C-alpha cells in the first residue's frame, strides 16, 4: 500500500497535473474544516487492581505498545509501565505506596489552592540583623556551610 506522499510523487512523474491540483484542493478543504480537538484523555481512570490486570492481559495477548494500551484503557503510559515492569497496582492494599500517593494527590486536588508563601533569601531582601532593627536580645543561629560537592536549598 502506497503512502499519500508516494502517490503524489507518482502523479508528478506521470505528468498528471489535474490530479495534483485536485489533491491540493482536497488538502485545502481539509485544512479549513479541521478543528482543534481536546486532548485524548481529559481525566484518567482510577488505577485499580482490575485495571492493572486488564493492562497485563492486553500486553500478553496483543502486540500493543504501552502507549496504545494506555490510550485504550484511559491512563498514561507511565502507569502502564509501572504495572508491566514493577507489578504495581496488582493488589488491593490501601496502604500500598502507590495507593497512598494517589489518595494524597486526590486530597490536594479537592482542597482549596492556597498561595505558597514566598521565601526571601539574602540580607538585602529583608533579613534583619541586630544592627538593622531586630530585638537586642535575639540571636540568630549561624548558618552551617553546605558540604562540599552538594547544593543546599538556597544555593540556586
């Protein structure tokens, strides 16, 4: 079976300019009627042991790729990989690490988003010292130097 590009090249080789013009008109019509569709998966399915078993069955019985399986069952490819390579989600244990992480993420999604406090680093950005207005008796602990070869949180 020839591709559309091969078909177009064959039309050019044989000098079929009318057919090429018709093909170009069809392309233009397609471009005008094409719409942007939403993403393939707007919301994913909850990973369950049943869904994990279905993923394993699809993988064993068909020659489908992980991406194809993910699209078919409605999860992302990373979840399919976790099921196939690491055996995750195959038991119904609510205390399994993946179940706990899922429940935490769902709780964060349900909660009202709270603005995170911005952290200011550096003396010029608002840190106070005893000279610049802090209480006279208040002492701040000296900052320990970071071990060599590692970045501390404030280094970047």
